[in-house]
C-alpha cells in the first residue's frame, strides 16, 4: 500500500476542464479526471495556507480557535502517526510558509524525511545587499521576490520544476517498496503568477502596460485590459502546474503504481480573479470562487475512475482517509471522515460543513445553500486566540499581545493542556459585508443573496451544531450575535 498526496495552492476549480472550465490549457487535468473520481462538492475548511495545512495533519477545524500558526503540542499529526506505525512519510514542497515563524518547523518535522525547495514568493532565499532594479509595475512586487527571480532563468530553475523533480525521484527510487506516503506539494499557482515564457505563450494577447502578475488583496481598480492580462498570467502558471501533473501521471503509468497506490489531488482554496470586483482572498466573503475547490481521488481498492461524486467533502477528510487506507486507527479528536465509501459509492459523509477564517464570517453549507454569518457588532468582539504556539505568519506574538494572555482551561481536544487565551486580530472585516445567504444551485456565482427565514434558521441550526461539535469557544457565539448554548 502506497499513497501520493499532490497538492497545489490557490488552484481555481472553475477554470479546469473537468469542471467545465475553458480558460486554461490543462489537458492533464482532464487525464486526471479519467483516472480518478472527481468530487463536485469539495469545500475549504480553515483559510488560508497554514490553517489548511494544520487540518491536513489533524483532520479537525482550525479557524474557530486560532489564526495562522504551527502544529500545537497536543495535535495529532497524520504523517507522524503514519510514521509511528511503520509507514515511511516524505514531504517535498516549495511552500515557503513552512519555514517561516508561522510554520515553526513543526509541520515538516512530522515526516520521516523532507525536502524544502527555495525561491517562491518572498522566500528569504538569495542574498543581495544592493537593491535589485526597480521596475514600474501594477499590484505588488516585493524586493525579495525581485531578487529571487534573478536566479530563475530556465524552467528547471523554477521552484515548481525542482519540487516535482524531487518528488519524481522519490517515486522512481521507492516504487518497488511498500508502505510509504509522499506529499508532493507546490506553492503554484499561488501569486505571484510568474511562469516560464513557454507557458505564457499559450495565451497570446496584446498588452503594452506595466508588469502585472501579483494583485493587491483589494477591489479591482485596474483597466479591463490590465485585469485580463493578470488572468492570462494566472492561466500560464496553471498550465505549468498541469504540465507537471502530467509528469506524475506518466510516472505512475511507467512504474505501474496505479495497482497499489492511492492518489489524492487537491488544493487549499481558490482565488478571485476579478469576480465580485475583487482580487485574491481573505478580505472579502468566501464566495464559491474561493471556497468551492477541485478534488480528485484514486483508490486502488475500489478501482473507480472517470466518475463523479456529490458527497460533501473537506480538507479535514484527507488525514482520516490516509490513516484508514493504511489500516491505522484514527485519533478520536479527528473530525474528518475517511473517504473510502464516498469514493466507491458516493456515500454521504456529512449533511453540512463549516468553513471560514479566524475572526471572519463563520460559513456553513449543505451543498445547496451557503450561509455566511457576520459579526454582530462593528468591533467584531469578543475575539480571542487559543493556542500554545503564539506566532503570526512571519513573526512571533509581541509582548504587547502577550501581556494580556491568560491561561485558559483545556478544550476536550487539547489532551488536558490549558491554552493561552489572548485578544485576537481578525483577518478581514466581515462585518462590512453583513450576514449573507445564497442558493448556490439557483445562483452558482453568488450574485444575488436571498432572504428566506426558514432556510436561514435551518442553516443556523446546522452551524450551531457543528460549532458545538468543534468545541468552539463560547465567545464566538457572542461575537456572531448568537445565544450561548446551554
């Protein structure tokens, strides 16, 4: 028994051919759909990058208790559990957030071995005391990213190319061995949308404006021509992802891995490319373009391929799926469910799913409706972090944040450990958008919020039940203007 988790970052479902997309040259995603089961109701859970990765390890929601941060001392880690039961685990990634303060070395050290590929985004990779040349641009252009790009001259220099080369090396070296798990993870197509020229040449268009491959997390302020250029830059990077996906599929063919190797392909979230008049993610409600994700699974035990599934699934299901596949009992604190029967027969896993970001809307979907509950007050309080690993993305919590920290009683999932409780900072201003309800069957692009008291009450009941099952801090109910459960 072997398993591969192939993960992309910010991969947009709506652009991929298996989901009806026509805007991206991605023939290998079509090949993937022919060899796997394609899920039509896959949703994010906790946003963004590292909160989602904590869920890959723990199989439980992150966003109601804390924001961005490392694995906690009390967390059950899926790859670490696999390793303890005799499954060799290996991580290959160029996702630089793993080695920032908010990754804290607690993620990649849970694997038997790992390879960290440098150079993505603002990764502090190459040293240049002299400033790189300034180039007029739209959107963002960080100094360190400009330095890094000086060393990305040929396709094989790009972090994604190196990441897949290392992953394919692992497959070739270990194909004949048993009981291993490979997590092959690229930061692409996350912004900045920087791809080799041959992929950009797939999207010929006239553009004579300044470079624009990294949008601000803001409303669209650019001209239609500039906005379309950015979309082509994203498409080019997605086509690069498709090409390297093809190398994985070809290697599985060559090494005959399909007979005994699970393949999971997914992403942490999508990305707005001008829809709803916004760029990016986090700052706005998590509309379908962000929350509704592509997801593919091959399970050699049932051999189902080229089929669709409607079961409502989330990233918290990945960990229990891999543990069950290797015959290992899942820890009791995991909230996700193994996907075995959903893959084989489309058996339902859940009637509803929560998703969100710390301090933002708390969202719930049943696959038909999406209910987005906003904070009840402009202050978005009370809001507290509950953690024993107080770090932000690129910094530690400062003394001004920690001076009001209190030691709070344990939650049921902290294994008897009390936690630090301190005032938190929201990742967006959900209160500016208000509470929203959508019928995504009638309005898949979420252009027309609806008013339906009966549906809202039912969705609120689902949300409250799931929040209680998640042992949500009671102040979250107050923040959302909900009565505290008895």
